[in-house]
């Protein structure tokens, strides 16, 4: 057996046809397919705006920058975030000189609303929330807290493509929802992302920032088009963050299969649940009520996590860890020890293989291997 943690699956012929169209018409950059994909994404999520970018990391940075500038945040103002995430989440805050204040997680691996509330100070401007592994966690409670305290909410939805909460795309109440279409996420392209603002002016500003601050419209508005077509205004020091038509072409195709693929991931999750439910030494992570998870990850908690990973490797299985606590890294170490629950959790956490190439036999094999390893470890301990 050789079972990988992730393996992206593409609708190859359909993707090639969409890409061929870009190459044939000679349009691979921003515009054309990126516009089609933004429209398709809005129709799918029912979010009001969608800006296609070259990664979720860029999207998170744009979200933080747009909110900072437009809400007049100062450097050193506080944003409450989770320590149990991919570093992009928190780096996006550091890019803009915000102070990352960590709140602790609950048993869903997402931010604990009570801990968030305790972390609010007069300098708090926003909360950065991450739906780990496709789980909404207690997102709605955090959204309510933000509304009550006048805070912006940014949802890092890198794992949440297709996650629904009470029947609708998760993201209600967020100022920005940021998706990843990186190669191992649920809607794989190669690298790209989408940032969905609720405020049209935030969207307009971020759109301009995503292309170096260039505003093609202002000049033509003032001077008419025609001979001034080459002319544009540069209104701010923006970035080269916009997406391109090749990535959007892949995204358009993959989106058609997202619900089907996520339903199969949930099936894999149910198989894991059933295979693991009688193993006292393996804790699974509860999906929040009302959440139809995208099942990006299947996380579990075990004692002797590192030994377990090595033993799984010997059985031909490649688990992962999502994530190492960010306060272990030097730029966040100032907060070391401030989140005991995340600390406890990350030492026991691992992600079992989760991708569309798996079937019941693999899930059974992984669960049985895990069972024999964990019970062996229990005897050692
Ligand atoms: C993957 C990921 C990102 C970054 O996505 P990219 O598209 O690779 O930039 C951000 N946050 C989380 C939680 C992720 O898993």
C-alpha cells in the first residue's frame, strides 16, 4: 500500500478544452476566464463580490490591507486570530503591521467564541477566523460577537470551498471571505484564490490593489477613450496579485464537480467515523451542528502522535499535521503558552489521508493499521 495524504484529481479533458480556448484566442491573463470564474463563483456561493487572485495568501493580504486602509486601522492595532492554522493566515496580518492576538480553540479546532470575547480590548479591530478542515466550528457565535463589538470579521475559507452552514455558503457577517484553490485544496487549480468582500467599495479598492494600484477607468472617465486608451492612473502602491485565465479555466471546470467531490469526501469521513468509533484511543473531531463540511481534512487526536505517524509511514500511509501551533515560530513566539488548549491539541493532532482516490478498502486499512499502532503504543505508555 502507498496511501498519500492528498492527491488532487482533475477533470483532465474538460480542463484542457477550457485552457485550449485561452490559448486559441490568445488570452491567458486577467480578464476573459477570470471574469467568467468570478461570475460562476458568485452564482455558486451567493456571495455578492468575488475577486480572483493568484493565491489565498494574496487574497488574505488584500483583505487585511483593504480593511486597514478603508477603516483607518493603525499599525499595532489588534486582530484576534487562531494559533492553529497555516501560517498564511497570520502572516497576512503581519504584512500590514497588525498585532496578532491569539485566542484559544475549542474541540472543533476552530476559534473558541469565549476565548475570543476575553481577548477583545479597546484596540481590537477585527477577528480572523479559520474553518479548519471544512468545519464551520462555532463561526456564527464569533460573527455575533463581532457584530456586537463593531469588529470586522475575516474568514479564512481556504478549507471551506463548498462548506455550507444551515444550508447556505458559510460567510454571513464576514467583511471578507478568502478561498484557496491551491493544488491540494478541495477545488484544485495549481495556485489561485478568491477574495469575496461584502462591501462593494472594499471590492473596488482591493481589485485596484491586486493590479499594482492601476485604475484604468479613471483616466478614460476624465479624458474619454480613443487615443488615450494606453493611458491609466496609478492611485496606490498595489501588488501583482490578480489571477490569470489559465487558472480560472481549470477553476471553472473543477467548480462543476465541487459538490459531487465534497459529497464523496463526506462519505470517506463517514467511513472513517464508523471504522474508528470503537477505538477509545483515537479521538475524532466533532463537526459543528448545522455544518455540511467540505471535509477537506480528517483530523484525529492520539497520544504518542509522532510514533503513530512513523508507524503509519511504515504501513505505507502518509498522514499529515494541520497544524503546528504558530506560537512555535519565532515571529509569533511572544504569545507562547497563551493558548493551552491549542498547545495540548497540536501535540496530539494528525490528519489521515483524505482525497478522491481513496475508497472504503483504503479507509478500512488505514483505520486497522491505526488501531494496531495505537493499542501497541498504549501498552508502551
Ligand atoms: C492553504 C491555506 C492558505 C493559503 O492558501 P494559498 O492559496 O496556498 O495561498 C491559507 N490558509 C489556510 C488555512 C490554508 O490551509
